[in-house]
């Protein structure tokens, strides 16, 4: 039995719509050609619809909307991080411990640059790097040691040098601070975990491959991006950077390099921007919260005192929240593909099983039976 006759037999018996008319020798050739053209157009239309369904599943399976059913929501207050930006008394005490009583006063400013390093270190560079005759007491390396003498930074803190100024305020003694905020959360469809970060354009907290912090967040990703940029530009990291080996911490030459590139290392920019800055491919967190400052009130105390009071409150409970819905799941994709195949070519899953069976098991069986028949005739 020839392969051509086997294909013809399949076309006469297959369950795909219209194909058996093409293989029917009793019909006029013009009618058979008409059915061939119609079958081709149906398969072409089915292919277009299947590709469109697949493209929609890959590119836009998520719908981002707003919910207003707020009666059963649990509202949480935002997280507050307190960061020390200066402590002259502590710096003075530490400098008296490290150096003698008649040390150069500029060294206290150098210690302040080290302990409160935010990408710029003017006094450290002016006093301990640029002069031809450098003070022998200048710290030229081991900056993490000097910084830890003043204060300790917790490993789980994620405020960064790129934190928006509107999200912070400086607290001074003798004042009462009141900030009113509003919050909008993001609710996620349970099926969202089945999609990829590229599809949903965000990451969950546990999707933290190679991160510096235990959980993923946009700010944590930006810290890692800045760390990689520091290493690329200066071959070292500053002494506050998490996960940095002792051998990779900058010395005085490295600090000069970081200082020189401070504008680039402390600014983010989109890929198309021409200004100086870092291009970081950091996705937002899927569970991030939008916080809006409504009102700030600063009131001085009537009497001078070495304390301050900060009050953070919600202006009103949230009345809406964002929600990510999965509008094209894997099941929806299967239904869409099956519908396209059934509508245009009358196919089902068994039709494709039949196709595979006919050109494997059935074809081999027919060859074997034809061979046995030939042998028996001889």
C-alpha cells in the first residue's frame, strides 16, 4: 500500500470537516477543488484565531481595575522607618575615643561623612584624599568599623537614598508633628500566581532570586541595582551596602570614585532618557500600597524641651482599592483554542489523536498486512 493511497484513505475517513469531499473520486473535479479552497480558508482562519488567542494570553492576561466594596476590608497603617541623619554629640564622643584630644577638628566632619554616608563625602575627600600632605590620623579604609561606632543600621530596613522627599520629614526637638495620609491597597486574583512576572508586570515577595533582602520589593531591587552599578563603576561597594564582602568595601580611592559618580548612582532614569542616572529593570511589588500625604502640621511646644512627638493618622478609611484580575487563564486559553478549532474545521481533541494514530499505528499495520498478503500469494 503506497503512502499516497494511505493519505487518501485517511481523508475519506477523518473527522475534520470537509476533508472527505476532497478525497471522494465520485465527485466532479471542480467540486473537489472548491472544497479544497474552503478547507484551506477554514484552516487559515483557525490559525489566525489561535495565534491571536495565544498572543493575548502571553501579552495581556491581566486586567487592572478598581474595587469599591470597602465594608469588609482590613486596613493597616503604613510602616514607619526612623533614620538618624546626624548626631554631633555621639560623633564627638567617638572621635575622642579614636583620636587624641588635640586631633584635627576636620576629622569629626570626616567621621560624619562616613557614619552618615548617602553617596557624597565632601570632607572625607577634601581632608583625606586631595591634599598633598594627608593627616596621618585620616581613616583611609575600614569604614564599616567607624560607622558602627556611631550607630547600627538594621539589615531589614529598606529606606534608600532615592526615597521620595514627600515621603519623609525631618524631626527636630521641641515640635509636635502630625501627618495625615490616605492609603490604597492592591488586591490580587488567586490565579495571578500562575502567570509570569513579565505577564503581570510585578513580582510577589517570594520571587526574590538573588536579592539582598529576605523578600522582594521595588526598593530592595533598587538597592541591588545600585550595588551592581557601584561595582561596575568603582570595583567596590560602600560600607553600608548589604551583602558586601570585606574585601569589596571601598577604601579612600573607592570613596572618591563613589563621590565622583554620586549623581549617577543616586538617580534612576528610564531607558530612553538622556540624563545621568541608573537604568534599573525593577518591577513593582504585586502587594505594594499607594500612600498619599493629605496634610502635614508642625506645631512647636510652648516650652523648650529635648523631645518631639510624631503622630501618624489616616485622614479617612480607604473607600477604593486596585485589583488585578486574571482575564485569560490557562483554562481560558484551552477553551479558546478548542473553540477556534471546532468552529472553523470541526475538530476536537480526538480528531488530532486520530491523525497521529492513522499515520503511525495504522500506517505500520497496513504495511505489515500488505507484506503478509504478498508473501501468501507467492
